[in-house]
DNA sequence: CAACTACTTGCGCGTTTGCGCAAGTAGTGA
DNA sequence: TCACTACTTGCGCAAACGCGCAAGTAGTTG
C-alpha cells in the first residue's frame, strides 16, 4: 500500500505548524472561501469577510507568509489569489474532518 | 468541472478553525506523525515527542476535542490513535503546501 | 507639487495559548 | 485499604494573537 512519508524534522514541523496557524482563524478561512471564486482586492475581501481594512491586511499577511495566498499589484490596488489549488483541497479535507 | 462546495456558515468555520488550531503546534504535529505508526500511550508519546506528561495530556486534549485522535483505556493506561486516516491525508497536504 | 485612493505597518490592549508545577482522579495489586 | 502507576486538571505566568486606531507608504490624478 502507499505509505507516503510523514516524519519530519523540528524545523520542518515548525513551518507546517505555520500553515496550521494560518488555517486556525475563521476570518482567514472565509478569505480562502472567497478567493476560491477568484482573485479579490483587499478592500473587497474586507467587505465580504466583514472586518476593517487594516485587520484584513494583517490576516492576508499571515496567509501570505504561510504561502497560502499570493499578491499582485495593479495600479494602487493589490489583488490576492490562492497560491495553489491544493490550498482548497486541504481546506476541504479539514471541513470533512470537522463535520 | 468538479467544484465541491467550499462556502460555510460562521459556526461551521469556527469548528474548521478549531481543526486548524489543533494543527498549529509542532508538538501536536509530532504526535500525529507518531500515531501514524500505530497507537501509543500518553507516556510513550510524551517520551517520543519530548515533553512532560501533563503537557502531553493537554496537547492530546486539544487534538481529541478537534476530533483528530481517539482514546481507548486499557487498565490504567490510555492509548491514543488517529481518529481517521484522512487526518494523515490532511497533514500530508499541509506538508506539501509548506515545502 | 498637492490631494486622493488603496494598502501596510506600528502601537497598545484584552484574550488566548503553551508551559511547568502541584494536586486530583482512575485503575491495579498486595 | 494502602501504596503504586498512569493519566487528567487547576493554577499562574510569559509569550503570542486578534483587534482597533493612528500613522506611514505606494501609486494615480489634477
């Protein structure tokens, strides 16, 4: 049977945990759900998620440094998108685990 | 194309975030890796992960209330195991996202 | 340049988290 | 019942987190 490796070093586990932390907040999960439909600006995201722009910027910074989202600047607005489709796969798996 | 549902209510997202939080600590990830090889007692886990028994008990409590691990008592020792194989799948996905 | 929009960053504060330690509970065996 | 092992729980503290708010940066427009 397939038995993909799961063991890791302390340093690696630290980075995996950073991904976990990024997934540990409802608003950030809401951001991922929104980005599943396509890229959004910071102000659009803050409106759809329901928080102030600086707060959204902080959440996006957490998601970005965990490598879950990527940013693109166009003029003076910044668009965020999912960094990888596997982000959604991971989130869906977590959803089934929690249900 | 397949477009599995990703949208959730606030209450649901709260529980998904609890799973995220459970995955947000290196020691807890280490526990999952250890349990991938089979069930372990609390003292075995604390030895392999490298922390004190009460601390391990607290981590296990977080994992258990997130539904990621399950417990079984035999005599006066408690054995923990992964609640579901999909826990490993989710962890592996997170590993690939972080690498 | 000034003024405006869009976003990011720094700061302070209340809450949560991870930890060690001490005390409590549960089960075994003499 | 008493002692022992195995685990859980409560408490206090330092560190990290989420948040609002004010200030700063970046880019556009006149």
